[in-house]
């Protein structure tokens, strides 16, 4: 894996289901998640398709829970979680609830992408060009599959 590059596993983001625009309503993101149940992250882009951030399905579930008035199990919440609840309750655009952008470029090492995904707890990672435009994604399952195939070939 030391010499493998992201470009060897990058899947082009031709599918509109993989991203939303920062000014889209949160309902648009929910529909995108619903249209592809195997997607865990939506990439958020501006009008020039530059990566602005990402939204995890967990954030949308919390937004829906707030809108429907569904109570969480009783437990103590952290100050950060309390701020998230306030932010979510006031949000209508997807740009209001995005997490910071995490991405790699085609010529980055696969090991770097794998470490980013592990540290940020992501199963999908945005791939951008030099202008920070979203050009694809890389999936943790693809990296793990490649590692297993390489290991089997080296036996």
C-alpha cells in the first residue's frame, strides 16, 4: 500500500446522489441519502462544484428527530452536543450543518487516505483536483479489498 495512489481506486462522482449544493434545503440531502442507502456521507459543494464540506447521515437523522419531536434516550449530553442541537433546530439549508471538508487528491498515497478515513471515522472520502473541485470519491471498502487482494497475491 506504500506506493499505491488514490487515483487507482477513485470512483468518479458522476452520480448526483453523492453531493448536494451548499444552498440546497436539508430535505434535498435526505432524498439523496434515501435514493442510495449504501451512502453514508454527502459531499457539499458550491456552484463551481468546489468542496465546501460534508454531511454525515447522523446529522440528518438528528435533524429529522428534532423536526418530528422524537426524544432521545435519557443520558447526559456534552456542551458540544447541546450546541449541535441548537444549530440543527435553526437550520434549513444543508450549508448550515456541514462538517469541515476532508479530501485527498488523485496523486495522494492510499495510506494517507486510509489514515484520514480512520482518524475522521469516514467510510467515503472526497477526491478533489487542484482547484478543490469534487471529482470523485474513494471508499474504505475499496481500500480494504485492495489490501486483501495484494496480501493474497503476495503469499
